[in-house]
């Protein structure tokens, strides 16, 4: 049996390592969490995130991932923004990157601290440990709720009474038998702000998210073309979306992060879309070094940037889209066509179509050219080029 003060020692150590909250749960998930996961997958709400299906059995409970687990230490790190996270939406010529991705990749920051805590626990408390961040098949939000860190709000994200919407999570599974903390209760009440603010109506019901309609999923997880029905709603969001998080009333208790590595980098806070559209592969990798944006790769990133360009309403940005019509990456070329159709004079767009369509070999890009000419002519747009 662990010493009576084991929980206090672990909590103190976790806080000293830079975590902002530490809680304890048994290595078990209730039936509700398992049922919700099964229903989510059965409804297809996971979209093309096939790894959720592949790992469902291990994700269903801590012991399925590690049979030796007796308890779970859940740790949270605050990444709260210093100012209003939605202000950049009113600057359509700038790219809006989700708050969590404006600093260093949180996986690196959180996992380093988790490993340090795990090593200390193994040595000081003579136990076995395994550490996880969200790249592992762990249902971390239900575990965080059981550990008293917060609760899953109607937008399915974790909400904390002390930190609002802005917490990264990590877990240390341990062989120690630690008394669980009291689970956090749901404090959403009758509020529906997160559901009503969603630009793409991604919530079919409270506590249910259809990822296939979610801007975070579309701009980060989705690997192919983004359906036309969602492009306008994306606005200038080029990596993720903070809308449902930002409007939560519990953010009145939020505070800016005290972790230097998570502070926003100036060059990622309000980057110009025209500059981002010019990035080649080397400059893309350099700009987003040690950033979660880097995992998108240049092709999907340009897809997002060009959609944002098309939504800018800025005719002076049409040339930035036009320069990507010859890009070697098909996703970029296709969205360059769409963006140009939104911004360019209809005569100029038709001329570009006549010049480029005969040489285009990618079916999806050809489809964009063929589709966009008709609405460009029939919409009565003025001269935007």
C-alpha cells in the first residue's frame, strides 16, 4: 500500500513541475463513457478519423490499455489566452490559428513534464507508471471529470471552474492504489452559447459533436477537399476553431498561461494570408517548427489558407490566389480556383479558366474550374480583380 501522503506528494510534485491542476481517478471508466463512444462511432461522427475505430477497444478503459493500472493521475496545464481569442475573426486578411497552436506544440511540453513526474513517482513511491498525452488511446476528458479537474460541457470539451475552457491534459497511469478524488459535476445549466455560436452547426444535440461539420476537424484532421457548404463558414480560420470554447461563461475565471513555452509566437498571432500563401515547403517547415501546425503539411495548410483568402472579400488578394493556380499540389490548385472565383473579375476568371483548364489533369481541380465559372457569371459580381 502507498504511504498515506502519497497523493499529497504527487500533487505537490505535479504543481512544482508546472501543471496547474492535479486530480486522481480509479483506473476505470463508467459505462456511460463506453456507451457514448460506441454511439459516436456508430453514427459516423468521427468522420475519416479511422484511428478512433481502430483503437476503440483500448480507448474504452484504462485497464484495456494497461492491465496493471490501478489509478490514474490526471494533470492539466493552463494555456489560456491573454486577450479575447475571437478578435482576429474581424480581420479577414489575416489567418486565424487556434489559441492552442500559437505557441510550442503542447505534446512536447506536457509529455516532458509527465515523464519527469513519472520518473519521480517510480523512484520515490516504488511503483510502475505509464504516461500518456492525447496521441494515445485515452479517454482523457471523462477521466478528467472523474478526477475532479472539470466536466465535459455541451460542446464536449472540458470546462474548469478555475480555468474555463483552456486546459491541456495528460495522464500518469500507475500501479499505486490511490483514493480517487470526487468527480466534478456538470455546471452548464441551461446555457447554450457554445451550441449556438458554431458557424457550421456541428452540434446535433447538447453533448454531441458531429466532427464532420466541425471546423477544427475540417481544417486539421480532414485530409481531402473541404465541401463547398462549409467553406464560407470557415472564414479566416486556417487551423482549428475556438468559437465554442471562447463563448463559455466559465471563462470569466480563466487566466493567461504562465507557461513560457505556451505563450503565442508573434509570427503566428495574426499572420497575413498573402504571406502564408507564398510559403514553399522549406519556409512552411521553418515557420511552423515545433508547432502543431507543422503536422498538416504544406498541401492541407495551403488548402486552408486559400479558403480563407476566398473569404476575405479583398479583391487585392486575388493575385495571391492566382499565383497558386500552378502549384504542384492538387489541393492547393483546387482551392486557388475557388478563392479566385470569389475575388476576381468574372471576365478575368473566365480567361484564366480558358488558359489553364486544358492542361489540368487532376479531376478535382478540373471540377472546381467547371463549377465556379457558372456561379461567377450568374452571381452578378462586380469587378473584384
